[in-house]
């Protein structure tokens, strides 16, 4: 069996210690979290976690079952089984010393990035999109030199079903 990437949405009680309990669940069973993003929902008493995990079907199924057992977990949603929108944010400092800034700006514009800061030697850019889009941008600009980078990991929501008349 090959490893599969799964995006899991988890609605949890917005209370101290919930994140630690979920992280503990993963570490105690030797499951790896590829990415984790957490934020308050439209209801301030709940938070939404977007967890990206990779593994075979058995491991991924176990992750969902174990999450459902936690008392603070309200709902577990397997996003990869649904039609969903996924976005990630990356902030990247690109070296510009001695490089043609025009070329760098050209790539930033193609990927609809936003310049957040500039200095004599760097340009800081914000790129949003799915994992593939951000990786494509990184592949192109790595030749200029990436000085520093941070990524959020994906967040995702299931699309609403279209109403038929």
C-alpha cells in the first residue's frame, strides 16, 4: 500500500489543552502530522483544526477513529472525500543582491503574489494557493536564493452543493 495524503477537518471545543490532547494522540500512536492549522470558527466556543496526515489506509482510518473518541472533538470531517477548497499561505524572503529584480517581480506577478517588504538585499513576498501552486513558485524562485520562508499548511472548507432548479 502506498502512502496517501488526507486532509481532516476537526471541529473542537475552544478550550485550553485541546490542541495538546490532539497532539498527544498523534505522538502516542506514532502518527505524523504533516501540517496543522487551528483557528476560531464563526462560533467563538469552537475552533476548527485542519490536519494533514500521510499514511496508508489503515493508519489514516485509525487517525479518524481516535480523533472521534476525544471528548473535546465535536466533529471529524474527511475533507479528501468531498469537493473542497484548500488554501495555504507562504511568506518568502528572496535574495536580490546582484540578481535582476525585474525577473523576480515577473514571477511574483505571474503567481499573483504580493510584495510585503523590500530591502536592499531581499524581497519578502506573500503567496497563497494550494500546495501545488506554492511548490511551483518555490521551484522557480529557488534559483535566486530563498533566504527565509514560513508556510501555514493548508486550511480547507467543503464546497456547498449547488441547488438544482
